[in-house]
C-alpha cells in the first residue's frame, strides 16, 4: 500500500508543477494582441508619426543606413506598406558608402528584401559576405537563405550545419569566449527557427532554450556583457516567438519577477519609448518594436519575424554589381571572433557593455565638413578636433535645429581627458563639467566684472552706441559658457599615485603592437607599441578590471575615453588611440590571464595574481593571438 501511494505521488508531481507554473503565470500581467499593437503604435507616435505609412515615408528614408533597417523589416512584417521611398534612400546610401563588414552588408540586404527590392545588392551580398565575419555573418546570411536567396558560398543545409558547429558546450552561442551569450544565442535561434524539422537542429535548439532559461534573471530579464538591459529581453522574445513559444506563458521563461515580456515592459518610458537600462534609448525602442511585431506574428500564426512576407526574388534589372556596396574581398572560415553585430550593436556602434573590438562594423560616416560621425548608446555624435588638437564629441542633435525645441550652442562632451599642449590637462566629463564649486564661480564673476569694467570705460569715453555693449555682452556670455563646459586641472591635481594598500596584487599592461611600424594615427602612439609595460598594482576585493585601468591612467597620466553607461564602461580610446583609427574593425580589447572574458571590464572582478592586458586590435581580435 505504501508503495502504491509513493507511485501515485510521483505521478502527480508533473501535474502539480504544471499547476504551479500556470498559477505563477497568471499572477503576472499578460498583454493581449491589441495591447501589443498599441505599444507598437506608441513607438511610432514617439518618433513623431501618426501612422505606420507616414513612418515608412518619413522616418525610414530619413534614417536609411543609420537606424532604419530593422524598423523596415518589422514594418514590412506588420502589413502591406509602401516602402519604396525607404528602398530608394537605402540604395542611394549604398551608392555613396563603402560597407566593409559582412554582417552589416547582410543587414542592408535583408532590409532591401523586406522593402520588396530586387536590387543586385541582395544577390551580391549572398554570394560574397556569408561567413566573412564570424557567427553573426553566418546568422544574418542564413536569414537571407531562409528567404529564398542562393549563395555561392553555402547551401542552406551547409550553412545550418556550420552554425551548429559554433554552439558552445553550455548550449549557447557567442561572438567570442567559451560561454553562451543571451543576445547571440537568441539571434542564432531566430535564424535556426525554420529548420527545427532537422533532428540535429531540434536538439541544438532544445539545448539553447535550456541555456537561455538558466541565464534568465529572477526579474525575468537577461544580461549581456554583465548588464541587464531591455535589448536582451527583446531578442529573447523574438527568438521564442520565432520558435512558436509564447514569451508570456511558457514556464521555462517565467521567474519570480515575471515573464521575459514583463521584463521588457519594465523598460517602457512614459513617452512610449524604451530604455536601454534607465533612460530612453533609440536602439532599445527599435528592438522593442521588433519584439512586439514578432510576438504579434506568433499570435496570428504567421512566419517568424525574419521570414519575410514581401521578399521579391524577381531577376535584377541588370547584372552590374553596385559600386558602393562591396568593400573588397572578405576573409572566410571558422573565425573565433566577431563584432557583436546585432540589431542594437549596429546602431549603438557597440554594445556599451561589450569591450570587444570595433564598435561598429560599417566604415565610419562623416558629416559635410568631414568630421567623423560615431554612435554612442544609440545617439549620434560628430567627432571633431579642437584648435589645440584635442578630440571632442558633439551631439548631432545639438548641432541641428529641432522641431520641438530651440537649440542653444552645441555642448562638447569629452570621455575621459585629453593631454593639452600646455602643462595642464583639460577634463570635461558629464559628471565634472557642471561647474560644481572650485574655480568656476570666481572665473564667472571675473568675466562679469571685466565686462562691466569694459562697459564703464566705453561709457566714460562717450561710446554710447548700443552695438558696443551688445558685443561686450556676447563676448562675456561666450566666456561664461566656456568656463561652464570645461574643467581645468593641473597635472599635479589630477595625478594620483597608485594604490599602496589592498589585499590583492595584479599586473596591467597596455599595448598597441598591432600598429607598430604603421603610419601613426597621432604622435602619442609609442614607436615600440608599449603604452604601459607590465606594471604591478594593488587592488581590493571587489575591484574590477576597469578600476585597475583607472588607477593606471591616474598614476601614469594616460588618457582614457570611456563612452559606456554607468556600470557598463566601454573604453573607446587609450592614449589618444581610438577605435576605428585603423579601420572599422579596430578598437581596444582586454585580456586576463591570456583569455578574453565574456563580460565588460566593469563587470570583471580581479583576483590575486591576475595578469591584465589592454590590447589594440585592427581586426576584431584576430591579430592578437601572439600579442
């Protein structure tokens, strides 16, 4: 009798588990298809448009080649909209821009296909780019093949097998490192979704779903490179929807804080946009739109987001390759590194949490004056150089008139500090340039008193023309703005000795051997490629790689440019050597004990004896194996 009771109990456990999961799912808010549609409408309205078609006619062509591509895909998958203006704008962009990176070419080809284009660029990309830049170029290449395009490089089955060979031991996929990354795993699943009829794909997908479920946080969200963010949740929603899994009710993706959809919704701002972590972000908003579109298609029983309704395989009008699109030959093969080239890393330049090399895999854009345009956390900036040779970034939005507000003088922002031609250093970061105490009140008072004195002299000299006084006022205002937007510190006041205490001892070096012997991007680059030789530093428990780098920069007067969000540092420049200075795949990476970690430098906690290296790469890490 006791044995029968035990068997009955064991048989009832699955039912009890199912009931518990159902009850847990019901305790969190779920969203109807109509509510999800209203979220999409809110994003369109946030961008300043009253309908999807006006959005297609306005925002998409205005932002072709910059932030419009995944909007174009999602909008195409939301209904029958005319995307011809966008198609024309993107083709014009491709005619005037060299696109070197394989996965970016594939993104543009996919967007053209979504718009119904038959342009030669799509076929050329399928024939030339697949596999040219690591895992993401395989994933985006599979999206093209999933839509009926042929490739001289891979058959569909061969490409699927190649992608499966990249699966990590833990069941996920990643750009680099030994462990699966939430974003890359989700994006790989999106491409594999149409092939789950293959037994090996079905097995790999099950392993990957288990991995994603393990990676899901108690909040319901996901981290990428050490920071929880909305884009990772959005990518998982797209993946689940593509696989026919309900992101709101599947028990594997409901934690104590709710479902992955609840996690994504927690980033919604009051204006209808979405935050990356804590404030409205262009790329987070874009990816939320894609996620909601994918979920609607799941609910309606339609194809996955990237299996396009409007792909047109008619023969191109001519067989002449486009002039602006290729960018030359691509190296292919089972590369071990790649840029984190997904819907948000393309538009942020990099994921701010990801210290992999080469923030953006397109060739740098420039404005009409030749200044380079860079993207930081979804915002576009002009990178310029001052008269003293210092680099600065100015928001593009701050240099252009806005329909909603009057724009004042552009405000320069500096990431870190740049050595000036004098004995002083100029430092103007977001936290330090606000005029808090110090010399600034006295300097402003001095400017006001000087302006008053000049006006008094003019008055005594009977120079009563009001133009004289207006000119003095303008000069004084310019002086005050200059004081507010800069922060002068002497070298001695900035320079701090290395930490003398601390329980741990680590070493750090900074090298740019990969550009040794090449034409120098600036005169700060040492001839031997060694910016800082291996040097010992003390550290405390809990210190990160970023903390050690900051300690080194302070102790040895090394310029740093951190363009990441708080808690998610992204080192764009060291010693005035910047990402993109030696090509679109160049930038800074860090290595600990010979391995490239899978988390950002502000998330990697050091241990006693760690050997930390900051290395400059010109080819997303492929040139660092012997460095």
